[in-house]
């Protein structure tokens, strides 16, 4: 394939990486595997416009994006809209989409796996036509991100510390609001502390990422109004990968969700793939099954298919 690599030198692991050496290693790995490949290093501000320009060309088959979850989310959106393949190099703090795709979290190993990999088709979701690969959320998560953004940090460790402080702040000051939802033929109005809709249901892991990106279902979660102790219990269940077992959490697996926030405050926020954005009064969330082309490890698609066939029997 003809591929172009875009690496965000401001993203996580890349900040302490010799990017010239990495660029050369990437080109060697893909060219040795038979691809026509060019690697380019950009700053965080430059990389998204550069990927958008490249995706509109008619002479490339895909892009390989390296950076944090924000860079990867933007790259997935661009690849989906232009019908080209996406390779993911996990250089961020959480690397949620890479974990779902089972890409090695070592940035050097990831190159070899992607270069010798194969194309697979996975699901992608959208909120009011804005694509996302991880989740849309309002309430607890949005407040935590807002608190975290108020702290200054320059490193991965600093971001973790800021996130910890923000989480503590939310525990002692949880939000509470009304939401109307429509999903799988059910319409209801609830008072909640959190709403989350994920691209495929979360797996049983502490980071809350999907184990399977081809289920054809969204993960739809709401949390009842919570006091500080309830938020702490929910946080513990999240760390244990046992969110479904929390008595305050409702879980559904629709293909489409309509949300309406009847008493929306002017400064209310939501989070889409880690980015804090203004919350709209009405949000239509849809799953687009198998519409995103991705590079995965050779043989992984067949392995996932086999695992899925075994699950009902188990």
C-alpha cells in the first residue's frame, strides 16, 4: 500500500523520543514490508491539517498516525470520512483505541506489527455527525476533565496527578441533571449524575475501553444521582472493571441513542474522545458498523472471529 505516517512530536512518549531516528525506523519498517511509505513529524498544531490534506489525495491508501488519544481520534475521523485505512501508533497516556485494536503499546514494536499487518474493518460512532472512537459523556466525566484542564501539567506524570486531583474534586462535588433518552424502543426521563455512550460496550478493564470493536452495538450507561460516597464506590468499581455490577448504573446496548437535556445550562459541557466541548440540548448518537478501515496484527481478524464464534457456546 501507499501510506503516509504522521507523528505528533508533542504527544506523550514522542516528547522524549529521538524523532529523527523514529522517522527513519518507521520508513525502514514499512518499506521492508513492501509498502510505499513516507514518515513526517509534525507539532500538535500542524498534524491534523496535514492529515486532512493528505487524506484528500487520490494516490494514497491510508495514513499511520502516532500520538495521544486526541491525535488518534482526529486521524480516525479523517480516515473514515475519506474511506482510507488507519494505522495507530500509541504514543499517548491512555492509548485506548490502540488497546482495543491490540496494537503493542511500545512505539517501536508497533511499527513492525503495523507494517506486517492486515486491513480489518471496525465500528466507529458519531454524536450529531461528529465521529468518535471511544466515548461521548456528560456529567461526572465532563466535570472531571474541566477540573483537570484547570491544572497546568507538562508531562505524562503531571497529567496523571492533575487527573487524580480532578477526580477527588468530582467525588466531593458530583453533578446532578435531567436527561431524556430514547433507545431500543424505550423512552424515559431520568435524573442522573452521568451519561456515557461508548463505541462498542466497555470491556472488563480499569481503563474502560472496548475489548471488541465489531459488536455492532453502542455501550449506553447512565448513573443515578450520586452523593460523594456513591461516586467513590463507582470509581472503585471502574478500577475493578466491574461497572456493570454497580447498582446505580444502568447499561444498554443499542445501535442508536437520542439524548435530550431539558434543563441545559449555558456552560454545560460534554466530552468526546477526551475533548471538552459545549453540550448541545439534543444529541443523536449512532454506530456505523464496520465502516472504519484499520491496520491490525496479521491474523488478528481471524482470531477475533473465532473468539466471537466461541462466546455463545461458552
